[in-house]
C-alpha cells in the first residue's frame, strides 16, 4: 500500500470532464430520446462523484463504514 494524495482542485476539474465524456461518448452509443441515453444524462446531471480516502492502511474502517464485508469485491 502507498499513500494517496488527492488534490481537490484537480478532482473538481476531472469530475466535470468525466461526466461530460460520459454523456458525450457513452451517450452517443444510444439514440437520442432512448431510455438508455436518458438514464446516462439523468445520472450525469443528478449524481455526485466522490473521492473517499482512508490513510489508515492497517484498518478497513472506510470499507466497513460502507457496509462492505469483502473489500476485494469493491
């Protein structure tokens, strides 16, 4: 395991780019007005992208708080 540095400004830019690419690229795989495309657009406009970091490497507290019993499944 190694430390992870999360830069808030970079994350905010990346988040916007990720959702824009999601709707532009993945969305273009589906016809305009289709249920699949509408779902992608709804998720991109209403969901939040989050970064969760737990620097306590010997603990599974972050995963435990999410209710995960097997972190290999995450």
